[in-house]
């Protein structure tokens, strides 16, 4: 009697961990580029309305290539939200007592 090979539903967590770490590494490199090049005019459009300078395009391409698209959108939203909050906090401090 011949039996077909049974597919395992086991997920190799080591592979997932390495992929996640690779994603985080290129994500952090992209956002570091945004901060380092913040004086440059943003000309490129990312997801969720995020704008970035041409100097960060290579980092962005690696980021999009290494990470799931749902993660990229999530991290972009999170970055934009954090920047808005930081701007509000910075502005509130400068207008206090006026």
C-alpha cells in the first residue's frame, strides 16, 4: 500500500523570526533616513500619504521589498501619527501662556 506524503501544517518559527528581523532592520534604516534627510524637500509618495525625499528612495525600495505590504502601511501610519503628536506637543509648548 502506498501512502501520499502528509503535508505538515507546522510553521517554521525560525524562518518567521528571521523575516521579521530583516523587515525591522530595513524599516529602521528607512525611518532613520527620513530623520537624517528631514531638511530635504520630500518629493516621493509612500503609502498613507507619507512623503519622503529622493535620497531615501533606495531605503524605501528595500523596506517595501523586505516587509509585508500590510506591515509597511501599519508602520507608515504609526510613523505619521507619532510625527503629528510630536508636532502638536512641540507647538503647544511654544504657545503656552500666549
